[in-house]
């Protein structure tokens, strides 16, 4: 099977498992490292700007170290890929001058010499990129770029589906917690459903806490009192 067909097959398989968001993200990185030519390891970087940088999946500790350097310095190729909607290619980190502070720390702390980053998604609050790395300079060429862009395009759809599924499951869980807390308030204070919800909403507003978190704390407190 040729690589583009293999990428499409991987995307279909991951889409079928989109309800396992964390597992899907890890598999994205693993498949990128295994399928793209010249790649030694890979990661997924998610940023909401500034110093908020997360690495939800990485196939090697060096990939985590590189993201930590970028988080601390607020510069680097993976962040540029995520922020600026483009593919970023570092042919030889030793000779690259675009991110001088990142370059110095990356060379001092990892063996990485080649980097290529592909934007995965942009949402209202965050951006993500798929990044691949190699320990030798000049490891990636136009073929890697073409296949990597194809891989990123396919997996961006899978990522979005997995993210939406995770948000949906989180919303369902929050609804259940709120419903349970509302029932407790109704029973304890002899209120109707609307009044109980208004009490929760007031507590949420007064404490500047998410409604689901307020509900969870009330449930925890009630369970502690019962022991």
C-alpha cells in the first residue's frame, strides 16, 4: 500500500475510535513517526498563546523537552506552525537563525537537528500542530512535506471529531453532576427544580466558579457529611 493510501486508512481507523480522545492523539503522533519518511519521533503541540503550551502526545522524551523550551521562551518552530497556519521546516537546527534562544537550548539539550511542523487546527481558544523530528540534518525533503501536509489534513479532521466527542461527553457528565446537586438542594431545602437551579447559579456567580464545579463540590461536601 502506498503512503497516501496508508494515511487515509489510518485516518479512517482513528475516526472510528474518536470517542477515545487521549488515545487518538497519542496514535496521531505514533503514526506520524512511523509513516512519514525520515522521522525519528513526533509530538502534538497545543497552545492558547503566550506561555500556555501543552504536549498531549509525544513519542520520545526529546519531543517533550523541545515543547518545554518553546513554552518557556515563547518561541520556536512548533509554535510558529500552530500560530501562523503554515508548515515550518528546519533543515538544520545548527544553521537556523529564526529562533536564536530556542536554537541554543535545543542544541544543548537534545540531539535534534531536523524539524517540520504542520498546523492541525485553529479554534477560538487554542491552536495545535503536528511536529516531526530527526537527529540528523537534512532528514526531511519535499516528499516529507507533501506527505506530512496530507497526514495533517486527514488527522485534523479526526482531531476535531475526537475533540468534539470529548466535549460532548464532558457536557453530559456536567449535566449529570448538576442534576444530582439540584436534586440534593430540592430535597434538603424543599425547593422546586427552578429554585434549586437558581441557587446553584447564584453560588456559581458569587464564587466565580463554573456551575459544574459548584455542583461537584456540593456533592462532595454532602458525601463527606454522611460519613
